[in-house]
């Protein structure tokens, strides 16, 4: 009974994945399900992933990775067996797609070729994007880090997205920024989502400037001459433990992961 239930569920999933290709790929109009199953690389990669993911879920050794790596050789699409992908997922064309281990993809999501759902460095834990339902990600877009792309959003081709994307918005460019939210151009003081004000740095700058004024007054009162450059405010370097000691020169590694 359990076996029949699993079979029925798998068949329904495959039907939904093939229907996704038929409805979302203009080149698939009028093409039969059998032809899509036989010749669409995005569909091949997805079906291989569903098997690899199921085996990974029951703790099967080696086989999930072998399936993922074979699928990558054949389709050019690399999906980590642990990545969670909802129903109705469609990858158009496919070549060059990378979906990382901790990526989460909702229902009815579409990806074009060259999309990366990757990490920003060598961090462990949740380090890949979460993509909610009905999102479209254009060709060549790079989504990096444990960000969330809100449901119904579109990511423009070749965008580089490193911040959360609000639902029902369009994000383009590098760095990716919203150009439409709920169908309207973002306006007002919050329109620039990338260059947000930094109140802490502003407060420190104000204090530094007041200290410089006080120092100048004190020097004038004591009859001391000489120009003192105003205190400068720098961004604090990111530190990381190296060999048990904090190494301030060791910033986040920009390599993908
Ligand atoms: C982003 C996209 C999904 C369109 O979404 P949309 O919500 O309909 O957005 P619009 O077309 O109204 O464009 C909104 C703004 O973003 C700009 N824009 C659209 N796509 C862009 C991109 N990839 N890069 C930079 N700017 C882009 C538009 O010029 C427009 O600018 P404006 O505000 O100055 O008028 C679409 O342009 C896109 O990139 N699709 C990917 C398709 C793809 O990869 N195809 C490959 C097929 S092989």
C-alpha cells in the first residue's frame, strides 16, 4: 500500500514537472509529454534530483552524489542532493545552473540557464538562498548567501543578488536592487535598498567632530599651536579566528561555495 502511494505521488510529481515545462517554455507548446521527458535537460536534471534527494533523505551512501554528478555531466545542471525543491519547478535550457546544498525552492519556480543559488564563502550551515513560490530567476543571475526571495518575485538576467528580495517585486542589476515592488516603482526615502543609512557611523562621526572642536579649543586656551587632523571614522575590519587568535586582516572570503 505504501509502495503504491509512493508510486502515485511520484507519478503526480513527474506530471506536474512536465506540465511546468509545457506551460512555461514557449518552445514546448504542442510538444508531447513523452518528447519533453526524452529531450528537455531541465526536466532530466530535476527528475534525477528527485531520486537523488529521496535517497539522500534515507541516508543512502554515495549513490545520491553519483546520480547528481552523472546528471551534471549530462545536463550541465548541478543540484546538490540535499537541496529541497518544490513541485512544478522548471529549468529552461539549463546549462550552467548551480543549486547549493542548503538551497530551498518553493513551488512553481522557474530558472533560466546560468543561474547560481550559491554561498558567499566557506561558511557552514544554512548558506544558500531560499526561493519562495512562483519566483522567476533570469539567465546568469547569481543569488548568494542565505537570503530569501519573496514569493512572486522576478530576478532580472545577470543580476547579482545578496540581500533579501521582497515579495512580488522585480530586482535587477549588480548589486541587485528592486525596480518594481507590487507592480510599482519604489519611491521615497527607502527607495535605495542598497545604500541604507548607517546611524552608528553617523553618531561616531558627530562625536569625533565634537572631540576635534574641543581639542582645538583646549589647545587655543593653553596657547598651544598646531593643526590636528580631525579624527577619521573607518569601517571596522571583520575579524576571524586564525590559529586560536583573532586576525583582523582576515575578511570574508569572496570565493563561491
Ligand atoms: C526582469 C524581467 C523578468 C522583467 O520583469 P518585469 O517585472 O516585467 O520588469 P520590466 O520589464 O517592467 O522592467 C523593469 C525595469 O527593469 C529593467 N530591467 C529589466 N530586466 C533587466 C535586466 N535583466 N537587467 C537590468 N535591468 C533590467 C527595465 O529596463 C525596467 O527599467 P525602468 O524601470 O527604467 O523602466 C526580465 O527583464 C528578465 O530579465 N527576464 C529574464 C528572462 C531570461 O533570462 N530569458 C532567457 C531566455 S533564454
